[in-house]
């Protein structure tokens, strides 16, 4: 009788442990929420963008980039402001850096807006998704910016090699 009671209690405890572990096992693989010291200034900066307070927004995004040097949300939003100011090459450099780390940021996007240019600024949500929601936005912004650079004939940054042109075909 004592052995039976011991096995029943052991089975109940094991079932409770398994039941409590199920929410953890159901979470998306590999990602945690963005740190608050980066999330808070990005969210505030986005709100400043929506209000047209671009210098205040830039300060917030710079603060987030210092708190998290690889934060794709901060780099994307700062690039949007640079594009708005006409600093297309600098904006493209920030977007390329944002794209490098974008897959590591699984925070969902709650809002997007234009800041007067063609690129989208984003506001993160304190919720983890299954895959990066910022990565496709960054890629879209890169494509828009590359098209704008080609359209306006903006010179590449100094020190960059000239574009490779294939030799003309001769008959």
C-alpha cells in the first residue's frame, strides 16, 4: 500500500511539472524580447517621428543604438530620418547594418509610418514572433533607397570602388 501511494504521488508531481513546462516549450525558438533600455527609447522615438519631432526622435534612436549596438529597429528608424534629410548613402549604410542582425530580433512590429521619405519607420511591440518582422521591412527600405539613389544620381560615398561595368562586346 505504501509503495502504491509513493508511485501515485510521484506520478502526480511529474504530471504537474510537465504541465507547468508546456508554455515554455510552446514559445518560439531562439528569441527573447528586446532589452527595455533599447525598447523604451525606440518606442518614444517612433512617437516623436509621428509627431514630426525628428531631432528628438533621432536622439532617442541614438540612445537605443548605444544601449544595443546591433538593434535593427534603431538602425532602421535612424536610417529613415537620414533618408528624410537627404543623406541617402548614410541611410543605406545604416540599413545594411540593420539587415545584418535583423533575423535576431523577433519582436513584432505594432505600427509603421513614413517620415516624409519613401522608407518606413517602425514601432516594436513587446511580443515575440516566430520570425523577424523587421527583416522584410528593412529589405523593402533598402530596395526603395537603392532605387532613389539610382534615380537621383547620388554619388557613392568616398572610398567606394567604382561600379564594375562589363566590357562592350565587339563583333
